[in-house]
């Protein structure tokens, strides 16, 4: 007798802060819908008209609700509103995964044959204590971004009651504590059997979260059809076990070279929703400036801006090498510079003079460049200030060495997502924290029409030089001071323009410069860490925790000021109001207010004078 096909209901939880739906979502929904009798989408929050249409085309029913309770409460509402008793299986999943990278037939077929009551894609191995509360142990559990329930468990009173009695969820950690780490243990204790589609027990000694830390192993060798969205925005040191911070780059290369999954789907979502710095840090795309691949440079326009006569003997040979084979224009700040430099440059080039600043000149001529050329190499002889009394020639010279058009153009031909390449900024006193200057330019960037997510730090090109696809740029009006100061606004603009126009930024460097960078950063980091390390606490994570505790202790002492001290201190109005609330409210009332406003998103650490 032929077995009847499984009657599966899918419930998909969705949220987007802007109400938009990027293309990776319909790609995912259509693939899963093929294995379901019905698909319901539960949206937390609002949708744009286009977003609504995109989701409606991929489901049988669309439910919109207030943005409350995270994905778990969306699961709850979707389940309770449907007549789930008529189905054999209910699948719960959400937008935090990309994929599939392979057909889903094998996974669904295999799990249909499994003698279980509930199953998921992957499991977390558990931990002795939760990171947000060391009194809460974490048992092994199915991860909640993709799991299914069937048969007697699906139709049981216990399962219905579980959702009916689910506590209110006010934060991410609430969702983890009240559902994710509870669900598997709770139903296993009631006698229900479970399994996962992708087993990782043998990898757990290498990595506590293999889908994040070793995604290529799971996708390529274990048939995992999905990968996590947060792979492309998580700090490198979060998952420092195997393969030591390189997981996302390995995943990206695997997707591009060995699967049919369009990486443009990843980039579209990443560039719209996340600060560029997060993606650049996670991916670490870098061009080798030492290579000279065969590449047609006819489509490259080299624009060289010269505004001083220093270091001509060093710069002219570099310019001749960089601009060879391209259409080159050299623009001088005055007649004196033109007469001093132009006769030394041996390659064919146009020459002219301008009173405009380099960035202003580029913006004024960008439309003409875009109409004629595919790529732009933008160079100028900027000498940024160093320690307020020197000129930073190192940054300028290393940038020149990093931006040879042959490897840059070849990299862009191989990867359609890269729109801009900037030199790896040398690390010294002025540049180690250069990215932290970005937030102070937020209002200026918004006025210029650059409205991408910014984050706490940015990608900067010291001196503002780059290699770009011309369509990754767009003309804009720069403020008068855009190229002034230690870390000027212009240094941050080209990568943000590329992001706005749908392109990612990569770095370029030579092997010699990369080694020099590694040594410089190692020395600086070791010096900083040595100030705060103790005999028992020498690891990076221990020192970081210690410094956060010191900072928390510092702010805690601020709240113990008198009103007179508080209002004489250089605090913001918000901080002063917070102090007043703490003074006038009862401790328990103030604690409830803290939880209401912040939930458990940023747990408050215990403060001790003895930080060891």
C-alpha cells in the first residue's frame, strides 16, 4: 500500500524594522512551500506595500500583528489561529536563515522516516550556565529557527497548553530562556522523542555552535541546506574556535564557487540592514596587491590629484606604474605644481589645473567619468596630519602600492558584489581607532543623502583613495570641511556610497604591508592588554570582561553622586534624569523600569571592588 504524503503546515515568523522584504526571503519561502500543504506567514510589525506583495505571493495566509514577543510569539499566534489538528506535522521557521543551498527533498524525506515526535535542523550542545544569568543551566536543545512537531505530540493537550501558557517575551534573552532552551527538555521529559536533521556531536569539541563556526563543513559534508544570517554580521572573536575567525569568508567562497545560491541575496539584505563595518569585519574580503593578473585595463580611468610637491621622487614612479594601460588625468592644484611634476610623469596623460579640492573635483566630474568608463582609480597626494606635527606619508605610499588596477579589476570581475576597494590603513598612533570617528559625521552624512546603517565604527580610506566600479558611486554635494581634520569625513564617504548603491567594500594590500600590519597591531594590542592583565587573567576575553566591569563600576559610582555633584558633572540630560529617577523611586520600582526599558538585552554584571 502506497504511503500517503505527509500533510505539513508551515508557520514562518517575519520581522523587518523598515517593513521591507529582501529577495532572499521569497527564495526561502518558495523552496519550503513546495513541501507543505499550507504556508502561513506571521509578520511582527508593519510591511511596505512591496513587502506585503512579496510575502503574499509565497503563502496561503498572511497574518500581521504588533511587533511584540519576537518570533516565538509569532509562532504561537500562527499555531493557535490555525486548525493544526488536521495536519500531520507543523513546521516553525523564521527569517534568520539564508538558503536553501541544496534541494530540500533529502532532508524532508529522511526526517519523515524518522521515528520521532519533533525534530529540528540543528541542536545546541548546551552549557553549564547561560551567558546572561549564571544560575540558569542550558540543556542540549533543538535551535528554534527551524523545527517541526508531528503526530501524537502535535495533537496532544500538553503541546496546546504549552503555547497557551507561554509567558510574555520582552527580549531576545526572554525568547531563549522561556522557549528555546526549555522546549526540548520539557517535551523530552514528557516522553516525546526528538532528533535533528544535521548531527554535529562530533564537532562540539571544536566549536560550541557549528552552524556558525563551521558552516562549510555542515553545508558541504553534512547536507545542511541553510546557513545563518548572523554569520555575516558577527564579530570575528565571538566564535574563535575552529576555524579561528575565518568561517564567514570560507562560507562566502563556498557559496560562490560550489553552489548555485546567489550571494547577491545575502549582500542585498546585509547592505540594507547592517553597518558596513559589521559585514567587512565578518567577511574580510581582501585583494592581493602583489598579483598582476592578465586584465584589460581599457575601461579604467585613473584620476590623480596633486596638491603639494613633497615626495615627488617616490610618487612619480608609483604613478607611472599604477596608471600604465589606463586612461589617466593628472589634476594639479596650481601652475607651480604642474610645471614641477608634469615633465617627470612618463605615461600618456591629460593634465589640467583646478582650485577645487580633490573630492569636490571628483564629484563635479563623476557623471562624465561614469558615462565613459567602467572603473575608476582615484588617487591623490594627500598627506594627512600625524601627531599634529608630522605628515603621514606612510598611509599615502602604502595606499598607492595597494591600489594597482590589475588585481583590483580582476577581483571585481570575479565577484559582482564588490564595488569598492580601499587600501588597508596602516596602524599607528592616529589610525588604530580611525573607524571610531564615523558617528560624529552622522548628521552630515544624512544631509548628503547617505542613509545606510552606520554602527559604532566605520570603514575608512586614510587619504580617501580607492578603486571602484563607477556605478558604485553617485554624485553628491560635500560640506566645506569634508577633507579637513585628522580623520576627515571624505575618508568614510566612498565605502558608504558604494553600500548605498548596493555594493560591498573589500580591502587591498601587499604581503609585506600585511605582515607589517600584523606586527604593528600585535604590539599595540599586547601593550594595551599588559596594562590590564593580571597573573590569573591574561586571555583577551578575560581582560575584556575585566575592563567592562571597571566601566560598569565607574558608571555605578556616578549614580551615587549627590544631586549637586550630578548636575555639576558633564552628564547628558538623559543621564541626569536617570539619576533623578533612581533617587526618587523605590529600588524595586526602579528595577522594574530598567527591565521594562531594557529587558535582558544587556545584562548588568555583578560589580565587585576586587575585580580579580
